[in-house]
C-alpha cells in the first residue's frame, strides 16, 4: 500500500468546447473562483482554466482544457462519469431556485449514500452534482450560505471495477458502502465511486468528457517515491511533470482512466497575489519567446457581468480577438491547409495592431485537417464545393456584419495559401463580399475564372519567388483585367510564411487603411 500523508482528490480536469459558456456556468452560476488561466503545459496554444475556492485549494479544484468548438467526446468506460460538489446543508432549496433563475435543468433532490443530491449538467453536458454535506471549505469563497465548499465525490466508469477500486485504494482510500453497481471508496475528505460498466462502450476523448482525475500528494519527494513503487507494479508507464503550481505524476488504472497524483504546493499564488488570482494569462516558461503571439491566439472571454460580444450561430466556426484599444476596423483571417482559426491572428495583429481580428475555420476536412474546399488531386479542386462554400461564406460574412456590428467598409480579409485561394474565389464568385484582401501565396483554384467587375476591389498579392506551387501570375492577370486595384509584391520565400510578409502587408494596409484613412 502506498501511503500518502495527504489524501483525497486534488482536482478533476474536464474538456470544454465553449470557454464563455464554461466561465458563465462555473463562475457565474456555481460561484467558484477562477484562480488561474494558463496556456497548456502540454500545448501552450490550448487555454487551461482552473476553478476552486479562494486560493484554489487541493480538493476544491475543477479545471478545463479549452477545445474551442472541438469535437464532442463520448462518456464511457475508462473515464470520470460525473463530479460532485459539497454544498451547505441549508442551501438545497436556494440551489433549486437558483437553477430555475439561470435556466439550468436540475434533477432531484434524490438521496445517494445518505446524502441529498441535485444533479445538473454543465454547458458541455457533463454531469455535475450538488451534494448536501457539512464538509468545510479550506478557504471559503463567495456567498458562504450557498457556495460550493469543495469536491465531495466523483464517479469512475470501469469495465473492471474490482481492479480499478483496488488500484485507487493505493492513494489513501478505503472501501466504503456499496449501492447497486457502485462501490464507494472513502478518503478523509471525499469519495470515489466506482461504477460497474461491464459491457458498456469505451470512452472517447473530446469535449464534454473528463481528461483525468488527480489525487493529492504532500510534496515532490512523495511523487518520486510513488513512481518508484508503481514501477514495481504491472501498471502503465508513469510520467512526472513540473506544472509550476504543483508537481505531478500520471498513470492509468487497469480500467483505463488517466490518473494524476499532484503535490499540494507550491499553489497558485506563486505568480499572482491571492487577491488577484486568475486575472492574468500565464504562459509556460518554455514558450516565453512566443508569449505575445499566444496572448492573441488563445480564446478570449468575459467574466460574468463584464461586457462581451454576443455569440451568433453562423455557418463557420469563428473566434474574435479584441485589442485593448480597437479602432473599429476588422481583419478576417483565413488559415492555410491544416490550420485553425487562430493561426494567422498574430500575423494579422502585426499588420494592424488596433484591428479586431475575426478568425474563421474552413469546413472541409481531409484526414482531420481543416481546409476551405475539397481537393480532387494535389493540383485539382472540387469546383462545385468551392462554389457552395463561397456561397456559405458570403452568408457568414453578412451574418457577422449584422450580428456583431462590423463596419463593411473597414473590413480586410487576410488569407494564406488555401485560405488565400479561397478568398480569391469568393471575390470572383460572390461580388461585393470581399472588397479588400491580402493574399499570401495565392494561386487560382477555379478552372474558369469568372467575368467580374472588380473596380471596387483592392488586393495585395504576396507571392514567393521560390514557391513550388506557382507564382499566382494567372490570378494577378485576372484581377488586373477585371478592374481591381492590385499590388503584387514578390518576396524571397517558398510557400511558407516569413517575417517579410508582415512587413509588406502592414505597409500596404497602413498606407491605404490606417487610422488617417478610417
């Protein structure tokens, strides 16, 4: 038996597809404190949010990896099925009223293991229970008459429940009562319920599912000892990581659930004062060289009560970045093959630092890589798909202008490679949608370039002198013959982006559409 001086749950990490809805639920509705916002330590381009009590004490924490508009997962064996927060004994009625006021569906109250329970679902559909319990909070936060105090329990679905239970006992848990197909394990502060999932489907990672559950360890020495002891077992490989706020070890239990063991310290106040926890985006030290870019790429959100853009249901996944002092202009960015809506945001910010950025994601997917239209071969393209997507994009632009109050006369479309090719096709197929464009490494993808009056269109093309895909001269000739105002600036580059792209684009945009021209 592995003896840990600290026992119980440290945190649970889930995955969300909508950061704003997530913040509104966990801070606005549940009343937890956002104690830290970081770029992920495995992937700094992924936002990671931590909610808990006033100091983010171990045992109070639920954290979220943000897969903005990511694919939903499937809850199944080898995953955490639900989590439960302890709430004050006299607060049950107030929580039922609060759920009604916030439009949150609630089931219950029911009774589980002698405790009254309300069952809710968060915006991603993950089950969150509120359990009446007299367990105190380590560092209370919010309205003390109703505020969640800490994690009370979680449920793991396992096809080998006995093996899962035996493995988790090693982290300071003892067998408790059973109810139906659930075996309860108890620490000094919380419970882990193992539900028999024999014959059920395995879990699939994605939004609306849990990534892992972490248990407590007092310090790094305990983590090291634990790793040594686990290496003697027939367990999965273990990995130890310094997460700045705690040191942790990862291992999978026999049923497949990813477990973490995390130290109690140093805690979240190592880089923010306790009264300011969660107010600044923190980035891993290994990514300090691109910190400015990450600040722009990671999704923004507003805290409850703060102004925010409305969320519109439009035909393309999209994301905004709003600078501190926006000038009313907008740059719409269209990524290259395999990119995301955030990829070109740092480049666009360098082109126009005060512009609001609207990143859009292409809807055609090849081997999980986003594109703007289907390919037939490496050099031929599905013409019907280009036309259909151009029509849908025109509807998106109109909806964005109306829904977000954008100024059409102050919109510039910046595309790279596949995104630039698509923007050029939209200019020809949907006149009036794009009147100003920066096209990096663009080539024509329409087999027949349409006859069009482009006298109101202004285009910067930036081809690469060594681009193996072509120099875009046929496209440039078409722009010129159609009446567009065209500038072609060839740079020393292949098909990749280089720093000169930003210099050329910024000079063109500033000269023609800077503040003096707005």
